[in-house]
């Protein structure tokens, strides 16, 4: 179309603006998607993030979940400062676990959230839940031990382990709960709560 021909002579910023305007006008054309995809691969963060954002909006509206996830992962990996990583990964995990029926990929997103912030109780719970259902609980336990050991504040370290113990007990995982309680007692043998729970 004549509008798409204008893109050939425009710079990246102008091209993106034209593409957005054409999309808002309701244009449906394979050439449009190809032009948008090309802009999304640019090194220019402003242009690429804008193109990816517009791709994400289109994929979300059309229910193209696989393409939506790919675009969001691309944006997160290449331009992490353009998004709130915790929220982005949580939303990706929900897409993987829900529409895409891919619990392994959902687990990977929760693991990255826990690695970045082991005090995130919701992420910790989701990681342990999916670790159990996917048969990767030992890997999740190893990650939990690793990130908890790096937490300098003893109270924060205790809170992480105690939250994990409670989640493990709710999910009827007594071996994991016992291991975590042993670590709590190794850290502080006078921890009466941990001692009482370990003896239960």
C-alpha cells in the first residue's frame, strides 16, 4: 500500500511512529508485521522497546500467546530497564502455566524471581509448588539454600526459611520441611519455634 511504501524512506523513529499510526487506523497487512518485527531487532533501545511494546499489544489482543511470550522475553532479556522485572516474570509465569500449559517454563520464571529476591514469599511459594508438580523440587531446594545463604541479615534469613517451611507443610512435603528446620536450627540452636516444629 501507499502508506507502507512511505516506510522505506523513513528513519527508524519515524517508521515506528508511522507503524503505530497505521495500526491505530486498523491496518491488517503482513508487511506491517514484518516492518514492526524488523524495528524490534534494532539496537536502538527507544525504537526496539517501542516496537516490542506494540507487538506485545497486538499479540495480546489477538490471543497469540506464544508470540506474546516470545516478545516479552525478548524485551526482558535485551532491555530489562524498560520493564519491572518481577512483575514481567510473574506475568510470564502465569502465561506459561495457564494458556501455554508449560509449567517447566513457568517454574524457570519463578526461580529467577526468587534468585533476585529470596524474601519474595509469593514467588517462593509458587516456585516450591511448581517444583513439586514438575519433579524439580530438589533443584528448587538447592536454589533456596544458595540464595538464603547469601542473605546477610539473620532475621531475613530466618523469615525466608520459615516461610518455606510453612509452604512445605501446607503442601504435605515433610522431608523438605524437616531439612529447612534443620538449617534453621543449625543457624540458631535456640530457635524455639523451629525446635518445636521439628519435633512435631
